[in-house]
């Protein structure tokens, strides 16, 4: 459970009660609904998530995120073992504050700021629970070896993908998290398609170089471990060519994620994805996955009047829009993997 001792120091009794109700509502919501989140296990499973947290900085267009929002963010993240986070901005306070709330057994890895107008001064990060997940030492930002296929004047992606290696149970896995260029609000923006195509083909070509397992076996021939790509791809529909660019390169979306709702607030766009490259070893999808709608439980539309005083600095902004700067305009996407391969190992020993 996150550290909630600070709640008792909130002077506004109504706000204090609302935060407690919100935390309890999130817990109940995560455990129920069409895609209930299973409880974290000690050794058998890994709960992996991806979440684009809108303008995750010390301040935002809607004002500073206050303690209420951080308690809600921490409550959701605490239900997972590892989370890839996109849209972290210059200030590291948000990640540091989340780590403080989540507990000393949580840690994070974060990139430097991506410079340039299209980079939007963003970072990418991994938050992980060290009671389950070990960082293997591999961490790098990916640079393309060739110019973008659709625009030779754009040599690299708008935001550098972040690659890091981890181990949990019997599974070694390398994660590459991305925030793909959005561009025009159409299903197929040329630069967006170019980024996804270049990213998928580059990672597929150099897959053995991203091996976490090699860290633990330096004298053996490098072999690819589990390689997963996750983050905000800004894919509108699973049938679009932007999605086909991923699958054509050999990436597969776990079957239980192929039927979940969209990850935007209206659940009609499939911006966020989690996919693995070709085959998995030492880990396999359990069949449990989903997208969690935080706004069914906190910052609900029927609560809009409760936040009138906090929204006074931004007159004219709708409550539906304002609340996305407190939580996000994306919903967290998650999938569960089985990571206990002991039976297969014992069978192998028996010949």
C-alpha cells in the first residue's frame, strides 16, 4: 500500500474525505469490472503496464497537480510490478514524489529531456517494484541508423525510444518504451507511420543486441531474450497501416489485449500498445489484460461541482478537459504474464 500518512495533514476535511473515498473507489474498480486486475503475486506472475501521464511535470496548463492527484496516481501504479511512463517533462519531482508515496522498494529509470520542438521537452521512464523486478543494467536511448523512411530531412524520431533490461522470476525481458509523433489528427500521418516503421524494423534487425539475458551470461553467445515494445503509438485503429507496420516487423500483441477498449478517455482510439517480438521465453500471457478507466472512480463528471474552487484559475476549461491534466488523457493499459518456468526446467532436467 502506498504511504498515505500525509492525508491526515490535509486541513480541508471535505477534501480529505474525498481523497479517502477516491482511493477506496479505485481499489474496488481495479478489482472488478469487465477486465478485473488480478492481485500481485510473490513469484508466479508479472503485471506490466503502460501509461502516458499527460504533461507529467511539476506544473501543467491546468495548474499544479495537487496531492489528491498524486495519491490517485500512486494507488493505480501500486497495483502493477512495472510501468512504462510517457510524457514525463523536465522536472523530476513527479517521479520522485511517486516513489516517495509508493515506498522505498520502488525505483525508476528515466531518460534525459528530448530537445527540439517536436520532442516537447519530454522524458520517458520505467517505474518498477524491486520486490519483484530486477534491473539488469542495460539502459539506452535508441537512435535510428538511417534517416526516416518518409522524410529524409528528419533523421531521427521526435522522441528517442528508451530501452532497459529487467528480470522477474524466470523471465529476462527488455522493454522499449516509445511516444510516437502525433502530427495531424488523422488515422495515418506520414511522419507517424514513418516513425513506427523505422522503429519496428530497427529493433527487429538488432534484437540480439538488446538482450538482458546476456548480462547474466557474458561468456555465452548473445541470445535474444524477451523483447517487448510498449507505449503511446498514437494508433487510431488496430486495422490501420500504423498497426500493420508493427506486426509486419514481427511484433505481436498478446491475444487478451487485442479486444480491450481504446486507451483514450473516450475509449475509441487505440493509441497505446504492448507487443512482444516473435516469441516469448520464460514468460507467457495468462489471458488477463485490460484498460482501466480511472474516471469511472475519481474526478467523475457527477463530482464536477466539488472542484469549482480549484478550477477558478482556468475559467472556461471544461471539467472533462481539466481533469485530464490531473490524471491523464490516456488510460493505463496492462497485461499479466506468467513467469514461473520451473516445471519446464525440471522436465528438461529429466530429459
